[in-house]
C-alpha cells in the first residue's frame, strides 16, 4: 500500500472513531450494485463519476435539448420567436447528427435500431 493510501485509511479510521459516519442516509441498508455490464470495464469509473455529478453524454444532452426545443415550438405563438426556435432546433439536430457520425452511429444497423437505442440510453 502506498503512503497516500495509508494516509487515506488513517483519516477514514479517525472519522469512524469520531462517529462522523454515523447516521448517514441509507445507513444499515444494503448497497444495490448497479448493472454496468453494458459499459466497458475501463469506462466504468468515469461513467459513475459523470453519473453521480448529473452529467450526460454529449449526444444525450443534445437529444434532450432538441426535445425541449420541440416542446417550445409546439406551444409557440409568435412567428418571430417560432423562426428563432426552428433555427436553434435545426442547429442542435445538425450537431447531434455530427456527434452520432463521429461515434459511428450513422447508417447500417444503428439507423434501424436508433430509436430503441436512444430509448434505452435515456432510460425510457
């Protein structure tokens, strides 16, 4: 064990002795492991960090923004505002398409199953 790991262990043990970990949310309940079988092993730690921070992958963030713009367009009454929203939506869709192409998600099997894949990634 390296000196940094040893130091971390010492700090944790001190905190336990002082009772700083008592009464934490979820205390006494088992931890339910996440199913990360679909995430490559080398990406699991970064995935958890981003997930815990509330971050979305770029393509999901763009998809979310497109859906929000589509909802705004559906209720928009002003012609000028509608035109602005439509141009923003077009730009977002173009950016989404470029990201998908960079990831190799254009053409072939992906196009056939794109909606199902998006649904699984978005958790619906």
